[in-house]
């Protein structure tokens, strides 16, 4: 084999090896990517059935329940519009508490419970993951809109009955 052919074979082998390494790295990254989904999106069926994903929001007040084994915890993540029960086996972060922000990574079970493999807590008073903050803001806006619609609906019948009441004549 000529020197030129040896160089071409070496370069071709190196490129093939780099291609294999790149494919393996991309495959590993793709399998470890966890999408963020709000509790409302989960309730609306937007959660992947077979993949890890993250759910985030606030830990609902009075929702933390420790099981008898001392390591299993059930709590509720809410975006103030919808609630998702979460089961977690392990030690919770020190800053994890009711009324504070949290993100859990895991899978949705068929019974509607999110089985978390990892739980992250908000680390200071001002930090909230951007996705969680956006979901909470959207849920708040929807709640305000629903309250306004309800108030308008309640006011409409009252206004129509006020117009039909007989007036006293002098």
C-alpha cells in the first residue's frame, strides 16, 4: 500500500471514529433532556407518557405527608390553577417547604400521581425557574379572568331583575 493510501485510510478511520463518538454523545444528551411542564399542562394531557420530565410550581399548603417508613413523602405541586400529587422517596432539600417553589423530575404514573426521582427547591427568596414563574403568572391571569367573568355573570341577572321591578307611583 502506498503512503498516500495509508494516509487516506487513517483519515477515513479517524473521521468514522469521530462520527461514532458524536452520535453516542448526542444520544446520551437526548435521553437525559427533561422537559419542563406545568401542572395545568399535565392535567391537559401534554405530559409525555414514556419520558422523564420536570413539573414545577408551588408546594401546596398543608400537603406534605410523610409515610410510616420515614423516607417516602407525598406532596402536591400547584400552579394555583391545577394540583398534581407527587410521590418522592429520599431526603428533601433543606429549603423545601409548603408555599415555596419546587421542581420535581420524574414520570407520570397511570393513577395520576407524579413519581419523582429528584426534587429541587427554590434556593433564595427571589429565584424561580423562568418556566415556573411563567406558568404561575399565566395561571394567575386565568384565575383573575375567571373571577371577572363570574362577577359579571352574577351582576347581569341582578341588573335585569332591577329593571323589571315595578316602580311605585305617586
